[in-house]
C-alpha cells in the first residue's frame, strides 16, 4: 500500500508518522553506545575476561623467579693513544660513539668468554644447559616439571643405551659457547644520557649468583682494559724503535739519490735563465694571432658564399671592390632603361632585347668578380693555415723539451720533500719514544668500578602484580574489540530508527520490557495496567493508542496485530492497546484467534455431533463466546477457545469471517484482533483484506532484520494495510538508535514528577 492509498482509504498520514525517515546512523561510536554495547555483551565480556584471567594467573604462577643485580663502571674521560703527541693526549676526549663502542665490547662474546672462564660458568647448569639433564636440581617451573616427567617416562620405555647416547655431553668448546650465549642473553649494558657511567645488569634464578656475576664482569673489564693498555704501550715502544732505525736508513739513501740525480740531469735552479720558455711564450702569441686571422678569413668566406647563394645581400660584406661598384651602377642604369623601353615600346622591341642582353653580360661579369674575390680569400686561408701548423709543430717540439726538463725538476723536488719528511718523522719518532719508554711498565685502566652489586632481595621478573593488571586490562580491551566484531555481525532490531531504515515503516510505539522480582508472580496485563495507570508500560500502550487514533480517520476501525515469529509478545501488545482504548471510553473487543486452539478443537470429535453450519447466521450465537474483562470497564474478549468445533471450522471461510468482523464493528467502537505470526501461518495475510489496519509487533533484541523484512514482504505481497510497527520488550540500556522512548528515556524524572 503506497502513501496515496493509505491516505485515501484509511486516512493515514505516513509522512507525519515518519518525520525522520531519511535519517541514517552516523557510524560514530560514542560513550553512550559503548556503555550499551558493554551491557548487551556483558556475559561474553565477563566470561572472556574471567577465562583469560585464569589462564594468565596459571601462566604467571608457573614462571620461575629471576633476580637482577647491577654494578656501575665509569669510563675515563680522556682516551690515551700511544702514538699521539703528549700535547694531544690530554685534549683527546671520548665522544658518544666511543662510549657506545665500549658498551658493545662489554657485550661481545670475546669479553663474555673471559667472564665465563673467570666465573667457571661451564660447570654451572643454569648457563651450561647441557648439564641440566645430569644435574640433581629439581625443576622449579611448570615447563621443567613437565619435561622431567616426560624424561622419566622415556627412561622407563626406551632402552638404556639409547637414553645414554642422547644424554652424552658435547665437547668442552661447545659447552663454553652455550654458557657464553646464556650469559649474553641474561646481561644488559646501558647508560643514562651523555654520562660516562655505564651500568651492567645480570639476571639469573639465584640472587647470589647474579651479584657474583655482575661484579665479575666489572672486575674483569677493569683488568682487561689495563692489560690491553699495557700491551698497547709495549707494542708502541717496539714499533717506534724499529721505525726510528728504518727512517735513519732512508734519510741517508735519499741524500745520496738527490746528489746523483742533480749531477746526471745538470738541473738549473734559476728559471729566469731558461730561454726556451721565453721562446715558447713568443711563439704562442704568434700562434694566437694567426688563429684569429684564420677565423676572420673563414668568416669572410662564409659571407661571400652566402651572397653567392642568394641568402644575404652584398652590401656591407667582403664582396666589395671598385669594379663591383661600377658593374652594379651600370646594371642599375640598364634595368631602368629596359623598364622605360618596355613601357614605351613593348616587351618585344629590339631595344628591349638589346637591354636584356647587356644585363646578362653585366651579371656574368659580376659573378666572375665574386668568384675572383672568393678565390683570393681561399688562398689567404691556405696561407694562414700553413703558418698555424708550422707554429704548432715548433711549439710542440719546444714543449716536449720543457716537459722533460720539468719532470726532472719535479722528481728532484719529490726527492727533496721525501728527505725533509723523513727527517721530520725521525725527529717525531725519537721524541715520542723518549716520552713512552720510561713509563711503559706503569699504566692505569680506562675504567673504574664505582658501585659494586648487592645481592637482590626481590625478583625482577615476573612482576606478578603488573603482569596481572596489564593482562586483565588487555583481556578487557580485547573482549571489547571482539564484542564490537560480534556487534557488527548482529542484525537484531534494537531501535525504531533501524526499523524505518530496513522496511520503510514508522515505529508507532516502544513498549518497555516488564521486570519483576525473583519470587513475584507475573500479573495479567489488564490488571497491571489498571492497577498502575501511570506506569511506563501503561504510558507506552497509551502512546500506541494515540498514534493509531491519529492515523485511523475512520469510525469503528478494526486493527489486526501480528508478528514475524512466535514469542514476540503480540498478545501483550494487543491487550495493552485494547485496555488503553477502553480507558479512553471506547467500547473495545479483544479477539484472540490462536491457531493452536483452533487446531486442537478441529482435531477432536464434536461431542454434540453438530455439523459445520452453512453460514454464520445458521450457527450458534457469539454471545456465549464473548466475555467482559473484569478489570477493565468497556473491554470484552472473544477467545477461539470458547467457540464450539463447528463455529471454528465455519470461521475458516472468508465470508463468515467477514460477517463476524462486521458484527463486531457494529457492536464495538474498536476491534483488536490478535493473529498468528506471519512467517508461521498465513492467517494474517488471509485476514488482512478484512481489516482496516495491520500492526507488526517486533521483539527488541530478538527479531532480526531478515525476519522483519521477510514478514513485511509477505504482508505487502498480499496488499495488507500496514500502519506501522511496534517494538516490544525495549530495554533502554541496550538501545542502539536515537529514538526517544518517552518516560523510559527519563525514568528518574518520571518517578519524581509522578511521586513514585
């Protein structure tokens, strides 16, 4: 049914019912949505956090305690280099990279190997794990207990020789490497900011062992640095002595080589007497002038060729002479005369023909003069080119001679510089050797211990309180993420806004969920509504009645109520609507057509043996089946359970059902029919043409979008006059949309206003 049909036939204003039809969810999860999500998924979240906490507690309790001890070393600010000058020793300070290098040395396997040897960790089962299988120490962790039990089982099952072969110890070098790797993994070296203080930390299952190891690391590093510096000093002194002897020998050989080289090459030390270089300079000047002249000649040749080719005019170019000027003047005179003859006598006159012949003769003479000038330029180019080649050859010969002399002089200067360098090096080596040799046996280490390790009293790992707090917090966050994923795939209806988006129908009312105590019995709907006329549930039914009254602009309407599936609360909503109408003064009848009752009645034998009446008028009266509701004035009830078998079977015919509805319409102001679910039976579709409006009841947090869409599709397929939907069993704490729930949205204000 479209909007125009509903307005025409039923007086229903669909636009007024759905003012927010085009509103869409914003897609942003706020604090209110998060709180509703936690409430909806509270059992899942609590279960997940509880299971994760139990597993975390079991894992933490199975962890072995680890104790960490720390010692502090201070590196020397100045780094003594054995081969530097004394004045440079005090100014050479360590930078950040040098400190980091020392820290890497402390963590290196070579240094850790010295610590392993000093502490004899090869014999300790915590570092040499090959000894654990043969040790007497009982495992302290859950994993160790499991491994111990497994080995005990294998020892009883496997032959003795196989087990012995598996537990054979490897070589000593392999065991030492294993101890080094274990200590490297348990040791940390760090420093604070730009400080020269380096902190060494070692972790182990024993507090005494941790303190002993970290003190051993500090002491071994101090002694090792002293030994390295003493060895470096001895190596430097030995090197300087050998180097001084070699340099002295090189100085003597260099002096002899310089004297012999100068004698053989007859080198002059005064460059001003070298006439050869002066001659080269003069010839270079002549060569430059010749090249300039050659470029000028070639440029004039290009101009002449351009004039001959017709690409440029002859004025202002090299093609200029007295003869050319005379010929050009004569040609201009002939051109004017020919033009006059042609204009006065005609183009074929003999004088015109003679003028053309003279013009051709003059052009030939001009071309010959041009060619003569070009030939002169070509000759001049050849002369200049030959001159340049001669100069280049002479200069090249002189330069070769100069080059040879220069190489000899360069070699002489190299020999002299090598001699000076060797002399300076000899002086430096001798001076450095004199500084180091007296102190070669006295050397202090490059680091000192400023803080020895104390035996730790508390384990550094595991920090059970922090692990449990962080693990439980992480489990809570993870449970929220999983709840969000579950929520993303949950299509159950939780708001009237979502109903409008799915089926394009207005949600007329939100009926709250009825809560009661553990020992309180459920009160019938009429009695509860009449006993508490201002309750939240009563106000919700009243809202539904007012919406129906506003939209049904016809007298004595018949409203059919159905749901997608059983258990959605159709009977409760129908009774609530009927009670609200009766309270408003309308004579109302509530008709309960329960198909389960009719099926049970039609399945058993008729005790009176009565046949099915041909029409409703021939059957018994409905007076006996209609009963007043004791708690509500003006409300009657018609139950299918009170009809005899023949009457029930008669009402299965459309005509008889139509007559029944017409009779009820005449007797009552409002007829509310409680019908079977749409997706279970076809009763609602069968009765929809006989009623004025159909209300579809959905269950909050139970009816899915697919079920709702299927039910609406079935009703629309049969052209049912759908008025809207009713969302039943609403829990405001679990609502996902932005619907206003009336008093449900403001329970505290409602109780304060009504004095309850």
